[in-house]
């Protein structure tokens, strides 16, 4: 069985974009692959979260993962910092990563521009730590979005460089993975761009019905079609894209027909969309609250995940040390 590895930073609540763009595929993957899903709390330290925020966010994301259907009996679900071998491997692998290539990565340049007062070494070596997250479990496949494709390519480069330097094919060269289908891109409510945690345009899995309705009713639209079968403008296409994932096909077609005939009323469209999002969201939101309040269960999950992930990681680091030449006399 091939191995799949994926992580998420605990920097905010999961939104519909996370669910339909990633988590929904994870539910399928855990049935078909040897999966490692982790919460990347080491990665989140590059933005210097407060200790209380970090702890709360890790717990929240874990509860949301489980509420969405990730199963600790089928996949290894763990917290990155619970596996110290990852940090040791990151140190070892950083010796074969070069300053110039790290400075040229898009993620580093973007972060350095957005937080010029906090251009820390962790931002620079982010691709090394990400590579270790993947390589430590000898992943065959990694589900990544477009913004992480370059970092996955760095992972492939580091793996190949290690193999070449020590003259053996130790690491697999992991491949990007999305079931051969285009990744689902869920748009935000601001009329353009994808839904994101930091853009303020998200619909979160923890949002209550009142909040959801308020958000949807404020979604950006246009002045309406002026002639039959007019092309959809981006804000309206975004609303239809959201409707595609939460509404029935008949509902979606009804409003598309109304748009094509210039009879659409955006208030009705938003009201229906809000109802359908609430219907989809409510069972997940209720599960999140139940799981988040069950510390016994959460501790059981992370303990199980830590034991499985650490055993595999320690084996990899032990072998790497021997390959490098770090051995006892």
C-alpha cells in the first residue's frame, strides 16, 4: 500500500475551501492508502503565535479533522511536535540545503514581503522542514495545492540530492497527488479569489446558522444580467461554484436558468445558498463541539497517532544517521 502524507498549519478554523479542496479527498485516501495526516504546529511558529493561541488552535483543528470524518483507526493522525525525530531530521537535511535556493522560493519571498519585521530563519528553512515531514514517512504521494507545488519540488530535490550524495536510492521521490482530477477551488464571498483563512472571505465549519446567513447575504454580486444568456461575471460564478458543492443539481440549474433568462433575483439566490450551506454545515459544527469538549477522546487520538508516527520516524532517522556516518564506536 502506498503512503500519503499531508499536514495543515493550525492558524485558524477550517473553512469550506479546506473541506472541499482537501479534507473530502482525505476521507477517500484513508480508505485506499497508508495515510499520515498531521497538524503542523512547528510550521506555525514562523508567525510567533501566543502559547495560548497555539494550544487552542491545535485542539480546534484536530477536533475539526475528526468531525469531518478522519478516522484514527484508518489513518495516522498526529501533532508534528509530538514527533521529535522530525526536528532532528530537519537539522540533518538542512546541511544539504543551500542559501540561494531557499531565498529564491516563492513562499519565502512572499512571507518576507508580508512580515518584513519578522523574517526569521524558520521562514527560510520552511521547505526543509516540509521535506522532512514528507520524507520521514517515505511518502509516495503528497496532496498539495498550487501554492505548495514549489515546496514539494524542493522536497523532491532534497531527496534526490541525498540519494546522490550518499550513492544509494534511500528516499523515494514523492509525487503530487489529487486523484487525477482538477483540485476544487472554493471561492470566497468577496467577489474574487479563493476562500482563505487570512482574506476575511471564508465560510467556516464552526459558523452558526445566523453567522452563515449574514455572511452569505453580504456576498458581493453585480447589477444583474442585461441580456439573455449573458456570460457569468466572476462574483456570480463564485456563488454558483459554492452552490455546486452544497446544493442539489436541480437547485443549481433553477438559478442558472433564471440568470440566463434575466429573471434572477440575487436575494433569492443568496437565501437559498445560505439555507443549503447551513444544512451541510450544521452536522459537522455539532460534531466539532462534541469532540472539542471530549479531552479523553482527543488525548487518546493524539497518543495513538504519536506512537505510530514516532515509531516510523525514529526508524528513518536511525537509518539516515547510519548512512551519513553518525554511528557509535
